């Protein structure tokens, strides 16, 4: 098994939600700004809990924010 590749639409969602900053998102979902930076850059795969918190914050289903590339 190789490394999982998960794409996300976090940056797009932040801007659609009143141009939310990375820090505001991090505070709202209980992580650091550095984590959000890494997620948006595709350098970090979130835990399932963090992924759900992000999706729920934006009022979306998990699959609307995160896409698993096979």
C-alpha cells in the first residue's frame, strides 16, 4: 500500500464563508493554523474527527470537502 492522497476544498470554502482566515478556521475546529496551512497545501491528511469538524463547520458532507484519490 502506498501513501493515501486526499484532496480538499478547504481554501475555497474559507473564502465562501466570509473570507474566513486560517486562524479563525483553526480556532473553530480545534487545531493550529499550521495544521490548516498543511491541509490546504496537501501536505497533511486530517484525522477523521478533524475532517468531520471541518465539513460540519462549512455545513457540508465530508465528501464535499475531501476527495480520496485512488
